[in-house]
């Protein structure tokens, strides 16, 4: 059984959390989201069921991870659902554990290019 823990810093809301994914069975992963002060993430976590290999490859609008996030009322830009996908992929040995980030670059005070 392979397991992984991902630390998520979602940005301005400040509700950091941990996403744990552990392989359960041959082709599914069990997810647990902890350490978040966000009530929406708690709802999201409660709605998540085991993720199967097949479910990771369905279109976004039919993906049960994103459907659970929508039902819980998560903000569109919340990175936690994507972290669930990434952690599930690593737990199921479909990807290697590598950091991902969305970083804002402070604009240069010099004049902008036309």
C-alpha cells in the first residue's frame, strides 16, 4: 500500500491543509483532508469517496473530485481539489511526487512593453 501526504497553501484565505492519499485495493485511493480551518473543505472532504483509477481520467465536468468540490461550495480557484487529484495519482503510482505551484511574479516598476 503506497501513501502520500501533500501540503496545500491555498493562498489568501490562509486555510492551509494536508491531503493524504493512500492506495486501497489495486486501483483506488482513499483520501483524507486534515488541518484546514475552512468549513467548505471539511464538507468537500466528507463528500469524497475512494477515487478509482478510471475516475481520474474522466472529463472535468464529470470528475467526482470536482463535483464534490462544487457541491461543497469550494471557490473555483481553490487548489485543494487539484491537490486531491495529484495526491491520488501519486498514491496509485501514475505520477511521481513533484511539487507544483502557482506563483505570482511582482511586476517590474519599469515601463511596460507595448
